């Protein structure tokens, strides 16, 4: 018998299978608490309606916000809501639970499993109620495009989908970096509040951050150092055939997110390397 035949086969985890099982468990969990699921859907529906009413009132008094007219701004809102809904559906429950795994010592069991720890921590739970907002955002985006009456260019649609994925990845990376600090702080609810405070800048177009030194400083910092302003503004402007200045911002949005992904991965591995198990 050859050495190759006698050596044990190397184990390769089935990542897709694990994700599908986690998704199935999430469906069962949601069906076990139908009232909570329904209340969450209704609450998010009210929040969606409130945002529409607010900006409908604003646009009755102004023709545009920066260079965004009413229909264009609704397209921007839909893009931001879509990215936010994906993040809160797929990753928010898991990153929020990371500190609990550390506090209770259950992270020990996660580390023993023969699969990438960051992957397992990131996909264990799904917030299916937030998928309702994906549908609402899609409907608002369709309304924006139909109201503008501009032709939808296939290349722009493909770029839009790529940049939506980029925006989701960017916010996930930011979230996993903040979650990694739980290794030192134990509970980091304040840092999650910080995540919401920072990402609130992405709810408004990059073009409004002009006029004085503070606004310009925020625009530069959140466009180039930490491109929060780009991950929603850039895909919306491309899909709606609006001018993007400078034109290379789309490339920078993708490149900076890839860099940020590797940084977040290193931060996560570094924090796990300094984790002290519950038994130590």
C-alpha cells in the first residue's frame, strides 16, 4: 500500500452546507416566535414609511438636495436601505452575539469546530424579518427608476450589483472589527452604538458635505480614509445615470473595501489569538 493510500484524507468543511443548515435553523427559530417576527416586520414597515413621508415633505419645499432631485434621492434611499437590510439580515445578529460567546465561554466550542471561526461566527443566525426591507427597498428603487424615465443600462446594473456587494462587505468588515474588541472589553455595546453613529453618515449623499471646513473634512475623511460616503452614493449615482466626480471613485470604493477586508481579517485573527478560554 502506498503512503498516499494509507494517509488519511484531508478534511474539507462544507461551507455552503453549513450556511444552509444555519439558514434552516433560523427559519425554524423564526417560525417558533411568529408574533415577534410579525412585530418586527410591521415596525420596519413603519420606519420605511416614515422615511418616505419625511423626504416627501422636504421635497415639497425644495427642488433638490445638493444635485439630487426627488426621484433620484428616493433611489439613493432605496440603495442605502437595501445594503442596510442585507447587513442586518445576515451579519448583525451574529456580530452582536460575539461578545456573549466570549462572556459565557461558548467561544471555546466554536474554536474547536473544524471550520473557519470567523465564518461560523458570522453566519450562525439570520434575521429573516429584515428581508422584508429588501422587498420594500426594491420597490422604492423601481419607483425611482420609473419616475425618472431614464433608460436602464445593463452595464450600470451590473456595476450597481457589484457595488452593492462591495457596500455590504465594507459594513461587515467594520462590524467584525468592532466585534473583535470584545476579546478585551467583554461587552462592547457602546462600540456597536458607535457603529450606528458612524454609519449614519452613509444615510446622506456625499454631495451635501460641502460649504465649510468641517463639512469638507468629513467628506474627505469618509470618502478616502474610511469610504462610508461612497458605498451608498456611488452605486446609486451609477444606476441612475448621474455624473460621478471624480469618475474613479467607483474603483476606489471597490479597492478600499478589499483592503479593508484584509485589515478586518487580520484584526479578527489577532484578537482570537489573544482570547483566553473559559477554562484557562
